[in-house]
């Protein structure tokens, strides 16, 4: 296995940098619109809500953090009036994360921010390049790869 990193950057680093560009622009837009400041972990929680995850345990698993860490982040968002925990109709012992009316307003502004940022990205790098990103990112990549101790891919 090679440790050579002198070649082109690894795709994951480029994806993370692109995510940061969008997240920082989103935060700047929301701040300018007067919304409560949110941290990157809070932003990641909100992104997972947008992806359809509503159980704190599912969000924690997706983010690779403990349920306790998610509950701390949720508590901060509840204090800001953006999120609320409601009873799960399928299991009353569990809670679901939902947007409050304040959170819904923030979500609408976040969607507007994303449109502005995509338009700016198209202006900066070209609409064609932005359009070419989408098919690959939206494709079904399948399950994450698994490896043995020697770094060989498992089937």
C-alpha cells in the first residue's frame, strides 16, 4: 500500500473543501438574514434532517457520533427555537426531531441561499462544470467498501 500523497489531492479532501465552501456561504447568508448562529455540527444535524433522518439515534449513527453528543447538539437547537423533539407515533418511547416554525423559516432561507450559491458557482467555474458534477454525485455508489487488515478489498 502506497503512502505517496504527492499526486493530485484525494477526492474526499476535495469533497470536504466543497462542502465547507457551501456550509460557510450558507452560514454567512443565514447570519445576514438575522437567523441564530449555528455551528458546523448543528449544520450537519440540519443537513441530515433534510436527507430525511428524524430519529436522533439514526442521525448519530450517520454522523459517527454518540447519541449523547447528538442530544447535546439537539438541546442547543431546541434552545434556539429551531428544532423540537416530538413523540414518535410508531414508538412512544422514542422521539423524533422536527423543525419548529422558526426552523421552517430558516430552512426556506437556506434553500434560497443554496440557489444563490449554485448560481455563483456556475458563474465562477461554468454552468457546464456544475451540471457535470450532479450525475456522479447523485448516482448510486452502492455500499461503502470494506477491507481486510492488508488493505485488500473484501467482496
